[in-house]
C-alpha cells in the first residue's frame, strides 16, 4: 500500500505540499488514479 498526499492546483506544483506525488513520480511509479468527490480526492488500486 502506497499513500501519497498532495494539494490540487498549479499553486502547489513542485512544492513541499506535493512531496508525496513528487516521490512517486521520481520512483517511476505510474500515477493513474480515479478522481472522486469533485476531483479533490483520488484513489488507485493495482
């Protein structure tokens, strides 16, 4: 189980607020996810 937290929006791209997503991206893990609740929350199961 991997959990990556981050904030939506251009304002937070490449900032510490999206460190979880940056780590997954650097690890080469695919970032395919299902948007939920007006796109604020997402989940992915593989």
